[in-house]
């Protein structure tokens, strides 16, 4: 599992990695392809960022414990970089926490996942990005993905292309 390029950058916590794996499987069946640990232009890093068949951007923030969920105040910073936002949680987390106004249930979906599969328990409404912003973000996602693929097959390329 740790050898999977799509998930290798997820936290060392095997629960977060298994949640990411289940979500990636759910998304793949629905023609949404993701990259883990995607840096955003505001300095944040999305746990999963993907693109669906219609070119819409999806971000998933993974939380594996109640404390992790309640202690996260940075997640609204992701909303400016996606058309749909989801919380990804393992089975057993009390999802009613995500119904509170602090978690903006009107704009955030919820996915419950384990290492084998996932289920959307609350769909994320679409809040369309401006076309120009979406284009920039998709290009950044594609370049990051391609760079990871090249560096994965040839680590000597790692220092090249940084910050260009």
C-alpha cells in the first residue's frame, strides 16, 4: 500500500491512508481522479484533490479522530480552490459533528471510508469556481501529477523544475 503513488504522501497514520484509499476507489469508479497532498497557492495542502469527468475540482479533507476534526480551523481556506468540498472520515466518527454551523453543511459533503471502499453520506453541493481559476488549478494539478510521476521513475529529476 505504501508504494502506491496516489497515496504515498498521505500521513503516516494508517487510518488516514486507508480513508484516502477508500475514497480514491470510490472516486475512480465515478471517473474522478485524485492526487494526494496537493499544495494550494495559499500555502495549504489538500489531502486529496481531484478532477471529475466534467472538469470540476473536488477537494477532500481527511479527519481520523474527533479531536482532529474539532481542532481544524484552516479548512475554509480550501473552498476557494474547488467546486466541491468533502470531509473524509473513517467509520466510527460521529458525523453529527459535521452538521454544526462551524462546518458549513450547506457547502460541504461527507464521505465515510475505510481501506476498501467509501460511501458519500452527504453529497457536496457544487459551488462553481470562476472558469479562469479552475483552469489555473487544473493546470497546477496536472503539472504536479506529472512531476511526481517523472520523479518517481527517475529521482535524479527531483531538483529540477522547482519554483518555475
